[in-house]
């Protein structure tokens, strides 16, 4: 699979308790991205955060919290990310979605030194 040097980074922020059709939202998003043949997706779970409600979510032992922050990151071409956005619109009830232009330096097994040559 080829990812263009000038690509888009899609970030989706939400709570780990969010679900889509009975499965964790992060899992549903990653599976949909794979089904659409996007270059890849990564799920990051945060130990602390807050969102639009300003309610603090933390993983501290003395203050057990559920619904910890989750971020899904997906990098691919602007076109491929654009194909995913309408699908996400039907999946995400609450959260934050951001897009930014990025430059891809390495994807796969290429070595950074070879790219500089």
C-alpha cells in the first residue's frame, strides 16, 4: 500500500465507554478503516483527560474512573480520509474529530536514510 508524502492525519477523541453496535467505538473505527483499505490506524488510551463536559476522567488508583480518554489516529491520503468521514458521522455520538496535513517520511519497512538519499 502506498501513502503519499503529503497526507492527512485524522484524530478522533472520545471516551472508552463509547460504543457502536455493541462493540467499543475504537474497535469499530479501526475495523472500518481496515475494511476501507486505509494505510493504518492506532488507538491510544490516555490515563487522564477531560472534554466538553469538563468532567475529569483519570486512572488514578484512589479515584477509579471509567470512560478514560481514547484517541484513534489514522494517516492516509486526503481522498481516503474523505471517504471515511461520512462513515464516522454515523458512528460517533460524542467526541472531537480533527484533521491536519502531515508529511509522511517513512511508511512500512523503508529506512529514513534511504529516503534522504
